[in-house]
């Protein structure tokens, strides 16, 4: 799974993207977040202490969204455009 | 016609409005121009950096313009949003809406900027004479869109 990061989240994670093979039991966004929190301390810190949004293939999604057909996941802070 | 542009270079909003007037489809044209403002503190803003998620930003702006287009029966709609490092007073965003009646043009324009502020994946980082930090989302923007 390709995961990309933007803005403050990108700086906290320390990279622009990561390719991670998710286990088969990871079905939803919530599952993925739980998995990443155990994956390393950096993800744990981000998901525990910062506001974030998740987009699957360029669509904002909720935590119960099924990611089984998703090609690209983006994780980013609340937007501040305009 | 819907025209969406995301670009690093500046734009001339007078030229863009004139293009709308030239086509003379409908009489009411409303323009919103957002610019980089200086900080209301002792710090001096050196640059405002705008980062964005290219594929999603274009998609969100297109969908937002399309919704406004259909809801207020627009004849034309232009959205330009810049990215990169900008100076104080430089333009960031331009929204032009055109329709038959002024109220619809105003409402459509306001809808687009309000929606964009809390949904389009752009992020601002302020570089001041003392430090650099990411701008936090303004709660007022969220309240205004509800």
C-alpha cells in the first residue's frame, strides 16, 4: 500500500511517502491506523497527538472506510487553503 | 464553463475579469481575491509557503465549482489557487462567478471559498523573522461553512 503524507504530518513522519505491506486482516482505515501505531513510535505519536485526515484515492474518508480496493492513501492535517 | 488552475506563478485579476466581461454571457460577475496578509504580531512575515496535494486539490476544486455551477445556474466560474512561497500582499486565490443575477453570483462565490477553506488539500506555512510554523485551521472557517 502506498501511503503519502503532507504538510505537518509529512514533517513529523520524516518522509513524503511509504510503501507498506498491510496484513490481510487490515480492512478499514481504523485498522490501518491501529496497525501503523504499532508499526513504530513515530506513527504512534502522530496519530495519538495530532489532528489528521485520511483520503483514499483522493477522496476524504471516515475511519470505518474499507481500504481493500484503495491504491493510494494520503494522511494530512486539517487544510488551510484559500 | 468551469476553469480551474493551480499554479505557482501570479495572476492578473483585472485581466481575468475582463475575459469574463468579453464573453457577455450574463450580467453579474462577482470576484473574490484572497491575498497574503501580514501578521498581527511583532513578528514579521517573510514568506507564506503553500503546499498542496495536486491530484486531490484539482479534483476538489472541480467538484466544488461544479456544485456551485449547478446550484446557482452559473454561466462561468474560474478558480485560481497558488502554491509555493509567496510574499505579503501577493495574491493567493481568485474566484470569479458569473450568472444572470447578482445574488446568485455572490452566493455561489461565497459557497466556493467557504467550502474550499475546509475541504481543499492546501496547507499554509508561515516563515517569519523568528521561526516557521504551520498555520492551524481556523474554527471560524468551519462554523461559517455549516
